């Protein structure tokens, strides 16, 4: 099952709104609030690489309040 970890920068004072939007999405397995350069870390998974790409590009990045993301796609060793 393809998985990714997404570091999220939010617009100022939108951290909680983005957190709640991410936690309500069925493909998001975990969300953590962070201190530092990024505000949130989301662990997402999908049934295929193609669906993971669509999820990242068309669903998560467009959440209101997200300013920037950095995505790390997990691979099997």
C-alpha cells in the first residue's frame, strides 16, 4: 500500500483548521502538530500509487489554509 509523509506549512493562525481538515480525511492515518519550519506532519496512504498522486495533488494540497507542502513518499527496502 503506497504511503507518504507530508510536511505542511499553514497560513498564520490556520494550523487548527488545517489539522481538523486533514484528520477528517479517510486517507490520512495520522496528523501531528510540529514546532519549527513546518506546522503539521500527515501520514497518508492509498490503494495505489496513482491514487496516492491524485490524493496529494487534488485533495490535500488544495485544503484552505495550506501554504506549502513537502512530500516524502515511502518506499519498501
